[in-house]
């Protein structure tokens, strides 16, 4: 059962690190917006992790896919020089 909290735990940690980071002034507002989007996406991941059936899982995952944070994810993945899906450490 602890595995169902891996993604929500990662979301919490990412949000915490972003909030605590010493960012340049012009990055604070976008980082704050991202923290809020991360936090509001968390319940969908908890629902997906606790799903008892494949249908429930797909339904919860659909809510995550519709969450506004997905716009940021797509934008980050498609910017020039971005690492592709599954790449680690900058993609090199």
C-alpha cells in the first residue's frame, strides 16, 4: 500500500524544494504557480494509486491528464534542448 503514495510523495517533495529554493526574483512567481499546480494535482494521483479496478485507475488518471499542470509539462518537454520522456540527467 505504501507504493500508492510514491507519486504523491514525490509531488510533495518537489513542491517543498521549489518553495524553499533561493530563486531569482523573476522566477519566484512562476515557481509559486507551479507549486500550487503540483499541490492541486496531488489528489488525482492519490486516487489513481488507491484504485481497486483498472477502470477506477484509468478514470483517476484521466483527471490527472486533464489537470492544468499538464500544459507546463508539455511546454517543458517540447522546449529546445529538453530531455525527452524517460531521459535522466539532461538527456545526454
